[in-house]
C-alpha cells in the first residue's frame, strides 16, 4: 500500500491532474475548463516532502488555467505493473 509521495516516487509512479471545473460556479456562466496535465513527481516530492500523503495532494493543487481548487489527481503505476524491481527476487522475471 503506497501512502506517501516518497513511496510512489520510488515505484516510478506518475501523477496526472484533471480540473473538475464544470463552469457552474455561482450564477455566472464560465467556460468549462477540464484542464489535464501530467505533473512532475520529482518536483512534488521536492516541494512537499517524501512523507506527504498522496491522498492529500489534490487539496494542495490548483488548476493553472482557471485557478479553481476542484482538482482531481490520478496516480498511475508504470507499465511494469508497479513492481519495484529492487524488491523482486532474482529470476522472478524468468518465469
Ligand atoms: Zn481549470
């Protein structure tokens, strides 16, 4: 179970954000945003620290395009199914 930025970074996870602004804020009609971007894990770990819980990343982010705080964050393990190569016993890949 990965719970912190440091662990996710060790596992080469990638992080994507998506803006949830649907343009329905207040009475004013704004254009929908739905901004998407991949964030840089190294920068996040550097600025938030290795012990920062990944469950709380979203509440610290803002959409760079519209400035809203309703941001959804998705973590994606690498294509090797998130297996940490250093934790895999020798010969495991040969099976
Ligand atoms: Zn936005």
